[in-house]
C-alpha cells in the first residue's frame, strides 16, 4: 500500500502496520514481550537514552508492539505524536502528573466520567485549583479563567447524561488565551470526530472502549495534535526543550507521566487493541444506528420519563452534535417514570447485560446513581443531572430489531 495516497479511515488503519517492515512478513505487528532491549554498540544505547536517535530503552517506556499501536491511534487522530498507557485513567493522570504544578489552575466541564471527577478531586487536594463549569455554555468557561489557568478539560459527549460542550468556541477561547485545551474523545472516537478540528492540543482516548471494542483489553492514549504552541506553556522543564517546540509537551509527558508514573501499556493488550481498532468504523456505524433506534423507541414510550441522546431533536445540543460529529454515538441514558423500579426493569432484559464497561460489541446497561456515580453522593449527582432512576446504555452490534424488542418487552412486563 502506498503511503502517499490519501486512503480512507478503515483502509489506513487496516494496513497501517505494513507501512514499515514487519518480522517474517506477518500481517499484524507481533507481540514483543521483552522488557529490555540490547545494543551491540554501547554508544548507540546512550544515544537512544539521550533521544538523539530512535530506539527502545525499557518496557515501561514502550516497545515495538505498543509503538505500532501508537502510530495507528496517531493516524486516527491526525496527530504529531501519540503515547499509550495502561488505561484511559492512566492517560488522564499522566497529564496532571507531567504538566501541572502546585498553584496552577484548571477549568473542567462539570459533566464528567465519575473516575475523572474523582481524579480532579485528588488533584485539587494537591494544590491545583479546579473549577467545574457547565461547558455547554462558553460564557461559563470564559468566566472561570484565571491568570494561572493552564488547562481547560472537556469530554466530547459526557458520560452518562450526554451533555455536549461548546467544543468549537472553547477551542477558539483557549487559542486566544494560550491555554492548553484537552478533549476526551472516548465517547465519539476519532471515527466520529477529531478534536484537532476544534483546536484541541491534547486528545484523550480510553482505548478500552470503542477503539478496542471487544471488552478484552485495558488501554488509554494521549495524542498531541500539533494545535498547541508549547513555547507558551510555562511548566516545561529545560531538559525537554532540546527538540522542536512541537515535541516539548509529548516528550515531557513520556518522561514525567509515563516513565515516572509507570502506567505502561503491556504488549499483549496493545496487540488486542490494535486488532480491534481495525473494525472501529464498521462497529460504530452499527452501534450508532442501534442507539438511535433504541432512543427513539424509548422516548415515544409513556413509561419513560426522559431519554438523553444527542441524536434526538429534543436533546439540548442536538444541533451542535449534528454539526461536529459524523454520527451521534453509541451511548445514551434514560429515566423511568415514578413507580417503575430500575432494578426490576434491568433484571427483565434478556439481551442487554448489567455491566460497567462501554464500547463493547455487546449492549451493556447499568443503574448509574447506585454504581459508578454512587461514591460522589446525592448532592453532586443532582448537580450533574443524574436522577436516581437513570440507566446508562452502551449499545452493541446486536440486530436492531432484537434490541428494540428486548427493551420494549422489559417495559411491557
């Protein structure tokens, strides 16, 4: 396959490994399990450690299998460089570990994945100011900015209530102020949306979810899109300014966030994720269509109090989602009318599985307030719009008619 031709998304990802020579003509990058890499020339070893030539140092900082996945994700996001981590939370944690110092300030969307919210609480306890705002309105973000604001952090589609930040205008604001804009792209994936298009400097993907797709491997990634001018960022150590400024951020994150923090992705997991990623576009087309059909059926049912899905015209950010995303995603949530017990309802489902993952090939459901958001308490849940009866649905690739019948039958019962 010619590397010069501008191929489509799936063709590029499917044949990406073959842009470089693969051992023994393998179609997939093999799993390299070694944690150490030997050199016949000790001077070359030193040169690799000093960053003067490419090579592998130690398994905690990457290996050939992980590197191949990084290149694949980087092509998906149109980035200049990508780092992979053991989990999506490891990737987010590495940002804070590597780029923030006591006295810094962060503005974050208040509509966040529960563990990300918990991590921000930890960061706030370590001397970094954190303000949570309703990022669906740019005015709230602008009002929260301070002279020491280093990062603005948002998710594309919030988990689980599906609020959508004013992504484009936040990007314009951050560019004007010289602030690093970080977007978690997990819910949309780079197939539906590239945050680079709205000025995001760093993009987070929980590879565990839709990119891997089969619920068999944990992983996360950070992609530097090239949109941020790192010469404007005050927290870069002099030691990492030897390369071009475009590489300062990712170089420091590799050292301070990956090497020192140690949330390294294993080669076996990297291989599973890379193989799963080949069918991302195919799976997203199916899961998005299934999600839309389910959401429409539930919204029309009088026993359902509310459905939160960007693909519905009733969604507050339906127009923005249509302008930015190729489709509306495979996740939605809904609330049952008073008198219908959410646990009884979930137990009547025959196909959908009560489980906490997202982006699986199987449809997964979970009572949000009682599980993944239980720890934050009723007051914080209420501020995020999470009702006690809220059920989150991660829609899989099952036959559409079977899923619709399953969710309807559980209501009928």
